[in-house]
């Protein structure tokens, strides 16, 4: 079944540290509130209980799943909430043992008792959660949701019903896999970004599309700026020191520029030596994911844990490859990246709880490689080759966060994913498509088979790999 996945589905603005464990549960709580309101039960609620299952339970504390649910139940929007208000809201709930449900009615709520971490897995997906209310009249209402990666949330019954209907995508160029995407490009003699743009215009006005894409970029740019100008220790207990600040300071003397746009222009004027190029890319990626790790605002691309790859590679293009790049190139990059992400989502997964880190850093690296390849003059065939190369060298990558925190090895993996993306784009540009042996769809299928074969310990459970080799007490 073809899905109509928009660029704004793949690239979401939200709060860190995790799209599946923070943004998804936050959105699930919002959805549950909406359902309770539609049932006419909101103002009769006496108690509320949240049960977390599987990966959400095993790494939920480190991923701030409980905090996200509290914020969602409080009626806060992850896209717009002032980041500086988060701690105040959470501390108030924890201290007063009540919650302002939907910002409309205050009820008793002790998060240490009402949010229950169950280690068992539900059969439908590794990231399950059930929210339940009891009213003053002893009525009950509950629903179970699944956070399937990238901030996407589904309900099992609705998902099965949707599949039975065999809905068809209304895009002028429906895309289910990479081969279909390439055929549209060849038939219409268009770039991948042009095909995606036509699809987006069937859902959004050109003005809304422009404004939405530029807001995504502005959020990415601001995130990099904040990360490069923030020092100290990341929260969570691992005592991880922020490195982007020191790296940025060593690479430049730009601390006096207090606005992201002027900061970007000054970086463009900086003389960059060859060995500094990789340092700049790493700096940009580190900056984003340090902001993400501290409950900052990032763009899910396609997940929060891999949010640094795409901004870092786009910044590489703008400050190293093309100083004249502007809004058109930014939009082109984001359109291509989002489409590659949607193809992976449909053919495999973008959830580390289902596929390990290959589903996050691997997919983000493929997205960035493809987008960079098109901006550097690659044909649609070469763009898909770039995506394939990037994923081919992430196959089997496990998700084993120490302490369940999106810090070690997650932050550094973003730098590696960005560097691999640039390398993959360069390799693709020098490749004759006639000589390619592995089409992108084959690599996507292989990724999914690898995901199914991977031991559950390496799928965002913190029960294997580095997560057990190094403990919080070691830090």
C-alpha cells in the first residue's frame, strides 16, 4: 500500500532526546486527551494511569519518556513549548502530586506511581503504551498506542483497519519504493526534488510549503548555533562534557555573533583548511545532538537520535561547497532527504527499537547522502546510489545506549553518519549507474532482514553491547 508521507511527516520539529521515546509518547498523550475530550469525559476524570512496555519501559527513564507523557497530558505542544519552561512544569507536577490535565482540569497525579514501567513487550511493536482514566462516576476509558519511530504514533486496531481498506495515495506521483521514484523521474525528466515538490503541492500551498521548509531549516540552524555556544555537562548522570563548544572555539573566533544567521555568514568567511573540514562537520553534528540530549528543540530527521546528520551535511554544503547557496538549495536538500527517509520507512523501519541504530543513523546518513548528491549535480540514478552506499556501510549497526541515554555512543555516531554521507555522495558522483550492483531497494530489504535477525538486546533496550559493558557507576 502506498503511503502519502509528507516532508513534514519525516522532518518534524520537537523536543529531544528521542523521537520514538520522547516525541512519540508526547503525541500519544495528546491523542489520548483528545479522545477523552471527544468522549465527554475530560472534566469528570478522577485518576489517570500510564503503562509503558518493551523498549519504552527499558530505556524510558533515560529517554525522558515519563517527562514527555506528563508534558503531553498537561496540554503542552512539543513544537512550540518554550524549552526553558519544561523543568518548571515537571518539577511542579512531581512536587505537588497533581497535574493540570489538558491545561483544563487539575487532578491528583503522582508520576512515581501513575507511570508504570513494565518490562514485558506487547506483540504489535516494541514501543507500546496504554493510557487509562477512571472518572468520578467510575467510568473507564483506555487506549493502547505504539511509537513506531520518527515521532509516528499508531493504534493497532486503526492500523489494521487502514490496511484492510487498501487506501491509495493521492499524490500525483505515488511512491512506494526507490524503483517507483526513479521511474517517475525518468518518465517526467525531473529531479527527485522536483517530483517530491509536485507531490507536496497536492497537500500544501506553495507559500505554506516554502514557509514550512524554511522553518525546519531555521530550527536546525538555531539548534547548531545553541550547541556551538553552550558548554558544561549533559544531564542524565553519565557526566558527558559538551564538546561542540570547545571544538567550535578552536576552529574559529565567532563567539561574538549572537544570531544564527549572522553566525552562518561568518563561518562562510572563515578560511577552512582541508583537515578542518571534517572537524567542522563533526562540530555541527555534535552541536545538534548535545542540544537533543539536554531536552532541547531539534528536527527529527528521521529521528531525534540521528537529528545531527542532515543539518551537519547541509551546513557542509553551504559553508564548504557552495557559499552562494540559499533558500532554493535548502528546500531542494530537505525534499530529497525526506523522500529517501519515507522510502526506508515504507520498506523497512526508522525505529531503533525494531531495527537497531542502522534504522536511525543509517537512514539519516542515506537521506543526507542522497540530498547532497543531487545538490552537487548528481542524476536521480546517482542520488539513489548515494543513499545505497551510505546504508550499505551502516548495516547491522546496533542500538546500545549506555544508561538508556541518547548520549554514548549516539552523539558521536551522528558525526560518523555525516562523514559517511559526504563520502557516499562523492563516490556516487563518480559512479556510472550502469555499473552499480546493489539497487537501493535491495539494501532496504536487506536492512529489514538484518533488523529481524538482530538480537533484541541490541534494539534500544540497553541490555547489550556498550550499555552493559559500561555502566553509570563507571562514569
